[in-house]
């Protein structure tokens, strides 16, 4: 089970990222968060751009925050062009999820926000 306070921190971070996006209609881009029993995954979501692709929004993974309960630590992962996740080696696993959020915001390698 994920720590509720950390989940709330990541939800606030996602809301802040959405608030920081340039003024635009809400149907242009948004950041979403998926929650599963061991991880939180942030996605950039965009509306369909071609009718023949259907009505579904596209979802591109930004980052995954994986929790290891036995160590009470969060680890940061990045997604390659095939949406496969790999451990982000520049920051060690930490009990403080805010450290990982700050790294995603800073994005010193350009791997999260491009």
C-alpha cells in the first residue's frame, strides 16, 4: 500500500503542473496521474488529432514513482520511446517523494519533459 500523504503530495504536484501550463483551452493538454498498488505514474495527455484514430486522448508517460514498502523508499523511473520504464540513476531511492518530484521538475537531462 502506498503512503497516503505521499500520494496526496504527488496529486498536488500534478495539479500544480496543470496550473502552470500556459493559458489554453482545457482540451489541449493536461497532466494525469495513474495510481496502482506499488506506483504512481504521471502522463501528459492530449486530445485526438485525427478522426480516424478515434475519440481517445493520447497518453505519454512522463515519470513513474515506484514505492518499495519493505524499505519505505521511492524510486524514480523514466519512459523510453516505447513507453517502457527504466530506473533513473541520477537520484537514489529515497523515503522523500518530494526529492523525486523536484528532480522531475528540474529535469537536468531533458528525459522527463523533453
